């Protein structure tokens, strides 16, 4: 089965649609899919946007319209259609941009089957091509490879949008599908004439850097390696009071996620038992529908994000914690006695049996590691269990790692270490 290429829900979260391979599908509350149309393409990301009575799909060369009332699915054949990688929506107009050009254009009001050849404009602020067009706060935002131009809907007779000249930003995007709305603004993976690999958010009409040096160094190494960064994709969601920007970059082993509340980055990944390593998380798209956070994945399956789940849909879910370096300025040997993990105990596995936590350490700053050791976190109800590891040797630059792979909760507060010089 091919992966999910696009996913969208209507504004009130009562209808869900996806594209898998060439098939455009409606997904009901029980997860049953019904085919509603067929695309000409079968590879590459697609963009989907819902207006008052139409759902519009773009795949670069082609555009498609699904009428939500009549259920008719048609390909856009208007003389004004010029192709578009993404589709935006602002003020009742669907917004498109001609690939590999500075031209962008709009549909008729609430009708994407009609594009007037005269309803187009050019983004003049920078000599870069438009990578994607997206609607936000009733404006059309045009992301080029080195700039961003917001255009306001002024209702002018010849063309309803006019450039907001004081709002042009001199940083663009590497990847059209890295641009997404979150926390009442826009986020994107950026580039400009000085470099690339920085993640930005719009602070009003000013770009605000949200990535740190660690994230940027990882991404820039991928850029230097020659990976096709245009295929990077991001999605955003808000759950349990926290908002996340989730970024998939080709060539990385993990998925990078930005937590808006803490302004911190973390990594998500799938565990590969064969290599004892990681691959990127399977999710590529998100939609909030039927009261659930639904994730489209590279295997063509739709999943639900559930913070209470302790597996990846039955696959092993690895929960890792790695400590900062534990060392003296003089790098003298330190003897380590008991290591005790402060975590939830007595939760057990889903069947009530006991679960384990693994621990290992490194004495060269995380380059090589000792063998894994395990202790029990107890079965259900064993609230007096203690996660203690004894006789932990000595080292000059100690790093600790703990891991849980069982189908059980793993909630870490901290750790206590007995240490003596």
C-alpha cells in the first residue's frame, strides 16, 4: 500500500478526507474509507483545502475539485489553470502559484473549477520563484525561495489582492510542505541568500528564529549531503494544552518536533529491532476530526495520537532518557554506587504483569556504552517497588541512559546517584 499523500478535515471536524496513491477517499467516524475520485498522479505530496462547498486538491501539475454537496469529483480544466504545488484559501478565493515562476493566481469566488486567465499577479519583491502559496488571517502569503510576501484582500476591481509592501520578509522556504499554520501564525523550514536550514515562525510580519544550533547543524548536514530538501514536510497539532510543529527532513534518522509552550525541541522515532537503531516516525500528515488527532502515515494507514498508548499500534514504543555529562572540571575518576530512577512504579503492563526498565552508562561521553541492565518497575499495584541499580563502577565523564520498551507507562521525574571522588 502506498503512503498517505494528503489529509484534511472540514472546519468543524465532522468529515475527513485523504489521498492514498491515486485514490481520493472519504473516511467515516469508524475509519471506513470510501473512494470518491481518482488522481492522475500517484507519487509526491498533495495539498488539500476546503472552502464553503468545495474541497480542492493540487499535486503540482493538476488540480481537482470535490463538490461537498453533489459529491462530484472533477479535474480543473479552466484556461486559467497553471498548476500549483499547494492551495491556499483567503476571503472566499482559492490561491494557487504556478510552479517555477513568480506568478500566482486565484479562482473565482468560492469556485475552484473557474480560473480567469487575467486573475493573476507577480511577486515582485525578490527575484525568486514562488515555492508555495497559503492563506492566513484573510491574506495570501507567498513563500519564495528567499522571501515571503503577504498580500491583503483589498477588494480591488481588477485583482482583489494587493501587496503589503511593509510586510515583505527576506527569508524564504526550502520546502513547500514545511509551511503550516500553528498557534495563530505560520511556521516553515527556511532559507535565504545567506544559507538554509533554519526554522522560522512569523511574529506579525517579522520572521522569528525558533530552531537552535543543534537542530540547524543536523539539518544543514543533510542539505550539504545533497538530499532533496524540497520533499521535507511538516504538520502541526495541539493536544493537552501543548502545540507542536512536527518536521520530517529527508535523510534524518529521527523526526524533529518543536513544543511551542516550552520552546524546546525533541526527537520522535520508530525503533528498528534489527539494527537496534531508529528511523523517522511514520506520521507525515495530521487532521483533527471526530474529536481525535488523526495521523496519515507512510504505510497508507491512518493512526490516532493517544498519549495513554504505550505501543506504536502494537509495535515497540521506545521511551529513552539520556542524562547530561556527569564529570568534574579536573576529570578525576568518580566512583558511582547506587543509581535510583525516580519514576512511576506499580503500573505494570496492560495484562497486569510486571514491567522492566533498562539502564546503561558511558564513560567516554556517550561514544561507547556498557551493556544494558534491567530492574523491575513492578506489576500492577506494586507501588513500593524501587528502580535501583547497584555497583556502577567509576569514570571521568559519565553519561546515563534509561529505556523502557514494555507496554506500560514510563513517567520519569529524575534520578539519584551516589558518587564519590
